[in-house]
């Protein structure tokens, strides 16, 4: 849960007015999070704001911190389950102002490498396509992973072919509320599907830094070869993974030898359904929102999966998706 529900810090009419005049069409009040998540579920956020650039983001964060209003950075919403009650506070979207992808220069430490700078709000799929179009190897592991570059960095998104930490050279961050900085790969503690920041990297507010962009170290390669590889990987994903409203894999793999999908499958849970939330028949670690599932349906189904897998296999599954909201 995010938010300061105990303290009930809500958006005052004055604060709403300020947001409205400053962000105009880039602020939406009572924004249904079902519109912003690939699961297609989630109640309203008090406000969703898309700052145009770093200076707007800084101004907004200063105001939020000053008022004691909670905030939350939204990536692509593809790995997210927002509760039916929604999110109290302000959701920050970096999709509009932080989506650029440019080639920077040769990586100074690795002369044969090329550095690509991708904004946190860029689609990861756009970065994969950019790399292929510019004859650069390194991003194909991520072909078919939905979401944004920022979300992928925070989650250390990956597949059997690799993960973000293997290609990242540094990240551009904002130490909350107002100190931009660059953190090199060596200073970052990546875990399986996660990124931890050293306590010293928290700004005066105590918040973890906000990821504004990634600098990816890629290698020159013949583009056609990359395109063929990417196509084969995508075809493989499409074969093994279901279409429809989902947040990708719901649980982390307890280990490489014990993928969650296999455990859930063995526990006989494919096709299990609560309301419109369904354990996929194609891949058991996907829950599909078949029509009008609520977050509660999905949460109950997750609980059933955890219990049954624990009973049948003695393994405790941990969610990979992030659950946020009141
Ligand atoms: N399996 C089953 N039944 C199922 C699903 C899978 O028996 O219903 C078995 C497969 O036969 C295979 C093994 O489980 O032997 C692993 O399955 P798969 O190759 O599909 O990989 P995964 O570990 O389930 C991971 C990532 C995916 C990523 C794929 C492709 C995690 C939790 N999942 O899935 O990432 O797309 O590899 O490389 O790490 C995601 O993060 O949202 C996600 C979908």
C-alpha cells in the first residue's frame, strides 16, 4: 500500500487548482488506473500528472513533499496490480516528457561499445527496435517484454536470454526532490527482478532516487542478423505466452530449476478462475483478466495459487508484480 491514509493527506482544492493551471491537459483527476495498466484493473488515482521535463518534475516534487502528499512513479503499468480502491495521492507518469532515445558516444571504458541513452518513459520495445535499426547488439534479450525503460530498470527486467543489469552502464536519476545525478552500474545493487539503492543514495526526503533514463552499452553488429534473432525470439514468446489483459508473469521463479509456471501447472491450477480472473491455459504463471475482473478477484486467485503450490510442492511463491493502492 502506498499513501499516508492514516494521516489522510488529501489533495486540497488549492493544490488541485495549482495542478490544473500548471499542467492543464497533462493532469487528470480521479484517473481510473484501469486505463493505465495492462491488467485493465485498478480504481482511481487522486491525480495523474505527466511532467514535460526535469524542471517541471522538480517543481512538482518540491510541492508534493512540502504538502506531505504521497506520490508514486508509474512506468508502463505492465507489471502492476492497482487495488480496486485506487491510489491516494499523485501518480507521476514519465511517458510524455522522458521518452527520448539517442546514441551518445563510444563508451569511454569499452571503446568497441556504443552508449545509447534511453529515457525512463520510452517503451522497452522501442529501445529494442532502435538497437536493431542502429546495428547494435545487446537488447534482444528484452524482445517481447512490455513496459517502459524506467520500469525495466527498477525491475531488472529479463528473460532466459539476459537482464537489464547486463547491458546497463549507468542511470540518470533525480534524488528527490531536486538533485539530478548519474549513478554508474558499479554503484547499483541489482537482484533477480529488482534494483536496490544504497541508503546514501536516498535524497534529503528519504525516498529512493527516481530513474529518469538508462545508458545502455551496446555492441556494433550486423542489423539483419539482429532482426532475424529478434523475430525468432518474439515468435517463441508468442507461442509460449498468452495474449489478453495481463501483467506478464505474476510470481517470481523460486529458482531456474523451479520456474513458477511449472509449479503452478503441476498443482493443476491452469483454468482456475475467480470472477473474470483466470489462470492462463497457455502459461500458468499468467493471470488473465478475461473481461471485467477486479483487483480483488486477481488477489484472491493469487492467494489460491500460493496456497495450492505450497501444499503440493512445499514452495512459497512470491509475487513478481507490484501491488499498489489503498
Ligand atoms: N512451464 C510449464 N507450464 C507452464 C508454463 C511453463 O511447465 O504453464 C515450464 C516450461 O515448459 C519451461 C519452464 O516452465 O520448462 C519455464 O517456462 P518459460 O520458458 O516460459 O519461462 P519462465 O521462467 O516461465 C521467464 C520470465 C518471463 C520471460 C520468459 C522468457 C520470470 C518470472 N519469467 O518465464 O518473463 O518472458 O522467461 O524468457 O522470470 C515477466 O517477467 O513478466 C515474464 C513473462
